[in-house]
């Protein structure tokens, strides 16, 4: 409706002195005359004669076009808003209009309007006003039917126009159409999703059944393989043999693996041998090795080389055993303090090892005719130059403290310092018989298994110095099981000797995390629970290197018994602090027992802090 439609074909003044006939009109034009005052007259659409024009009061002559017109219009400036108040409809109207005869021509001239389209637009706008609010944006067809019903009948306007033949087409506008398309697409996806849900679910169920069956077959295969491997040794040779059985075509590869294994064993044996010899040389240079330690050192070096090379270990020299006692009990006859305090019920069953008497001058035996006489004169009962050794008997305290040092042999960085600390502790106790008399000391090396390095005994100059040996693996559970067995036996043996046994003490030094994760806690509970184990010890836990703080805190039987090295401190210096702590703590406790004070207290090693404060 942008191009105007003028229904006034011609407008001219009425001539007064017309010469000749009056101008004729075309059939589709109606002649309308108007006065200056606004009076309008149509003489059946015919023009006036010249004589009528001379005396006529009409001053203007109009020729009004009576032909029907057909147009299309889009209500763009006045869109119909939908029910939601946001989206709008686009309305297109196809309509016809014309002048309503001669009367309509007079009304049209009287209205003074030239262009008919604004009149039609105004009428349609008022007719369609607010009709869109009856319908949702999705129901454009409903609005279209409603509008077609409203404009189905022809209408005569006051301006003299007849509007008829209206045909309305309603569609959503561009914004609404995009919205509806998104809704349709979403609905399409939902429909497709619902249609695909059933086959997808079936596929998932079928895949799950296939996976379950595959897992079942894998488990059966693993079980068959486990049964087949029951008799196979789980070591290097056994694994290589199993590889050869499963890959017979790769015999060369199996032999190559065996060759590399032998090379690695010999290299490890050589390295271990060099380290053990260097340690022995260092200890010999510092006079830390005594004559009684030579056999132990020989056996230790043999064991080190044998384990490194994978060979069978040589049998160790046997140690005299107490009748009815567990293997860790050293003969009481070897302890000078025990001999000084008189025989005990257990000692009477043990013959002391042979010891050569001191050299003395030969004296002929006394015969019947020659009574025995001292070799010296009457004023000197012994031979000239001989002074008998004065042995001061050691008074054994009324209390006996059982102390167990459980030291981590799987931390190679700590072994040298811990061995040096054991040597210092041995020397300090051996040099103070009154202090060591109340102490029964045992040293255990902890790795994958826990092995005794010093049997429970009173440390004297004849006691061998314990030596730790580096090994693989770390098991807390095995250590606690060993302690559970030996501590109960040791308490019974020491009580049978007539001593009043104090609650045992365990110094637990660890430099790593256990292989069994948290499975060691049951064994720890069985050891430290006094209700189930009357000989339950106190456990002082020390963590260095890679030790886990929570594990150290859990091993300690009291919060004040768990200590951790600072995180920035290296393992060597931390092990040195532990060694000093063990020496001072054990010797200090022995002094208190010798003084008659059985109370035990512990202070953290130098630089360490309580494990519960290190979380």
C-alpha cells in the first residue's frame, strides 16, 4: 500500500460561457459538481449542459473513477502481538474496493480525500485491532481464520468506498518464525531421542552382557593360570622358566634374560661384598671389632654375598640354648653379672663354655711323702710377680627393663649411621656394668621380614656388637608379629630369673612406607592391647626419610611417643639424630633403674617434632 490510488480522475472549474457542446465523460466516470459552500450534486453522473452551466451555482466539476480496484497490504507498522506479549504476527490482506455508485461519488468528493488507500488501511487496522492477543504465536492459522471471518462481508464506508473480497494471510514474523523453528527442531530431537532410546538401551544391555561374559572368561583364564602356577617359584628363575613355557619359540630371549640376571647378581654380590668389607675395615680401624665378633662377622659377610648372588646361605654357627626357652635367650653363664649374683634355676642346667685358666708356674703334685706346699714363701701365698685380678661383683638391680630396638634395614641411607649408633650404645653399656645390669637389650632388623641382630641379653664386654644389613621390602606386620611372640616369651624367662620385669619398651625406627599398606594394624593391635597381651610393650616410633607421618603416629602407643624428622632434613642426618637418641635414652634409663627409679620418660631426638604436630 505504498503507491497512492487516486479516485478523482479530473478536477476543473465549471465554465460559464461555454462554446460548443459539453465535454462528454467515459462510462466508468461519474461527474460530481460542488459549490463553494460545499454542496455536492451528481446528476446521475452526467455532465450539465452549457445553458445549465451558465446559470449554475456549482463552481467545481469532479470526475470520480467508479472502477473497482484490487490491492494487497501488509500490516507492518501495526503488527498484531500474540498472547505472550512478546512475539508478533505478520498479516497480509488482499482486498477489493470501489466507489459506491453516484451516492458514493458525492460522498467521496464531499470527504475531500484523494488517495483511497489510507482510508482502507485505517479501516483494516481498526478491524484487526487486538485480535492477535486471542491466539498464541504457534496458532497463526487460528488467527487467520478469525480475521477472514471478520472481513468476509463487504463494508460501505462513510467516505463512499465499498470494501469487499478481503482475504487475510497470517504468519509469524521473522523473530517468531525463528523461535518456532527452534521449538520444532527441539521437538524433533525429542521425538528422535525417544524413538532411539529403546534401541540404545537394548544396545547398552547387550554390550553389558558381552562385557560381563568377557570378564567372566578372563577371570576363569586367570584362575586356570593361577592353578597352573601354584607349583612355580615366584622368583627370577621361576618367572623365566614360566616365560619359556608360555613362549617356547623365544628360547633365545629366555636365555638372554637368564644371562642378564646372572650378571646383575654377580654385580650386586661384588658391590655388597665391597661395602661389607669397607664397613668391616672402618670398624677395625676404629677398634670397634672385638675378637668375639670375628665369627659373627664371617657369617655376616658370607650371608651378604650369598643373598646377593642368590646362592644358598651357609649354616650359621649354633648358639647354646636354654632348655625350654625360645632361641633368643643367651646362656646365663656368659653374663658376668648373672654369675656374680648367684645361680638361678635356669643357670643350673647350662654348662659354661670352656675358658683356659691363667698361666701359672708349675708345681709338682703332692705325694704321700711330700705334702702339698705353696710355691712361694710363707709370707707370700702366690708366685712372685703374680697379682690376682680383683673382680668387683656387680649388684643386679631389683628391676629389669626389656628394650627392643626395631630398626629399618630397607633404608640404605640410614644403615651406616644406625650401625655407628649401635656400636656407641654397645660401648656405653659395656663400659658401665652397673648401668647395663638392669637392661636386657635386643636388636631386630626390619625389612620384608624381621631378623634378630642381637638376642635379648645384658650387654657386657663379651657381647657381640649387632650389625644391620641392607635388605629389600618393608613389613610392619611381620615385625609386630615377631614382637608379639618373643616379648611374651622374654618376659616369662626374665621373671623366672627372679627379676621384677618392667613393661617392655620398643624403639621402632622406620624410613619408608610398609608394603602391606594398612594391613599391619591388626598385628599392631594384638601386640599393644594390654587386655589380650599382658606383656604389651610401650612403642616409641621414630620416622625418617620417606616414613609416613600418620603411620608413625599410629605405631606409637601414646601421642608423646611418636616423632617425625623435619621434612627438609636428609635421611643421613636424621638417622644420626636417631642413633644419638637411642644411645642416650637407653643409657639414661639404665642409670635411673640402677638408682632405683623405674619411671620412664622420653624426649624427642634433636630437631624432631611430635608426629601428631606434623600432620
